[in-house]
C-alpha cells in the first residue's frame, strides 16, 4: 500500500503549534511520517500541491488534489512500481527550501523519479489536471562526489482541461489513474 505523507488532514492544534513552513518541511523530511524502509527497487515520489486555496463556496482543492495524487500512486503500484505519495496544501512557502527538502526526502526513500500531480483552476477559470514526470539525477559536489539529487527535464507531461463548472461531473481520481496509465505505457516503450 502507498505510504502517504499528508499535511492537510493534521489537527488544527498541530497547525497552530507549528508554522506551515515547519510543518511542510517536517513532512517532506519525514519527521512527521514513519521512517522509510530500504527497498532495492527505486521509487516514484508522487508529489502534489494544491494551487488554489479552499474557501467557503469554492471546491475543496485539497481533497481534489489528494484524490488525484493518491490514484496516480495506486496506478503506479498496480503496475509494479514502488510509489511514495506526498501532498501539501496551497499556502505561501519558501519554494527553494521546500524544493531542497523534497529532494532530500526523495534521496532518503531511494526515489529516482518525481511525479508531480496537481488539480487547479487557472486565471481563465479553466479546470486543469496535470501530471508531470521528472528524473531525479545525481547532484555532484566540488570533488565530483554525489551530494544529493536534482530535478531533470520532464520525461512526460500530460494535462486535461475542462470548464470549471464540469468539476461536479468529473472524477479527478479516475482521470489521475488514466494519466498514470499513459505515462506507464510511454515508459514501457522507452
């Protein structure tokens, strides 16, 4: 089963006690999660972040992103891939710090592929569901030793766009499963 590192369902007390940035970094580094198990098969880190904030009268963007992300991870696992699922809420964070923490967590888990998932409404009120797959490549230090990971150029990108009012009729999880299947089909052909 997919191990889920989820920040959006933590208690309000924890949110107040820890700043959002601290909470994000804790989850990315695995402090708030169970320790990673060493496995010989490289994993796919399936990372999703909501871009739109949920508010009264608007879609629950956090839940939509979690569903989409979870189904992508499940589709990868069903195809025999090891997947680690991680979602974070829409909030203002330091992107550089979060990116470094994400790469450190991927390295700890033995992940060599980053699968980015997102569901959002753009400025034109178009509903966008996007899946991007990136290689995680060795980052070399000054002495040419490997000191971590870096994100390479996208290997695969797929996106679906709908009118925002179609949200009530679509199932982001099912679309995520289909999009992951498209990636797996392409990856098998490489």
